[in-house]
């Protein structure tokens, strides 16, 4: 018959093996939810975006956080601006960043290509921001909502 001390040591060892190495917060979600709910609404001061599939959900989640009056981790209020197009969204995000604010823009696919001119001059203005890209294939014959990295690679060398 094992002693109480031996059984307790064995139980502790089994519990230690089952415990996750990096505990964190367990969630089931998609990429938009993970990036927006758990990162961007907590660290940025402004979201400037235009809804375009598949990154639309990022802007919606950001707007919801703003509408609920949630503050970021620095205790600051956020601003959420839904623009009339991708070009305007990137221009607005650049302006917000030039003003010294932590900014995020959610975009993807042909929206990136449409706003391409903005990506070239934004780094020259030292406008640091996050561009959240819902990777989407670009095609010449029609709009495509399938996954691909063509959009991301089109803007890769812009800075």
C-alpha cells in the first residue's frame, strides 16, 4: 500500500504534466477577433478603416468597443472612423498617426491596391501605424474573396 506522501507526490507530478506550459487565456475565435478584441482595441487610440471582406469584422469589433466606451490599456478613449473608401481610410490613418496617436487600419484585397499611393508616402511622414491585412487573393478577371497573400505582397516594399 503506497504511503500518503508517495501518492501526493505522484498526483503533483501528473498535475504538472497536464498544466499548459504557457497558460494565457483560452478562446475559440477567428483571426479578426483575436487581433481586434485581444490586441488592437486595447493598445490603439484610433481605428480608421473601410469595411472590405474579409477584414470588415475587424472594423466592426473596433466600432463596438468604441460605442461601448471602452478605454485602452493606457486609460485613453478611442476613436473609430469608418471612411467612404480604402484610399480615404489610409489617408485618415496616416493623419491620425502623424498627430502622434497609435492607429490601426483594417483592409484587404483590392482595397490595399486602391490605397497603394498612401502606403508610399506614409513612412516618409514618420506615421507609425498598424495595417491589419485580412490576406486575400488578387485576380484580374473578377473580385476574389479566397485566401491568398497577393494583396500583402503588393504593399510589402512600401515601408
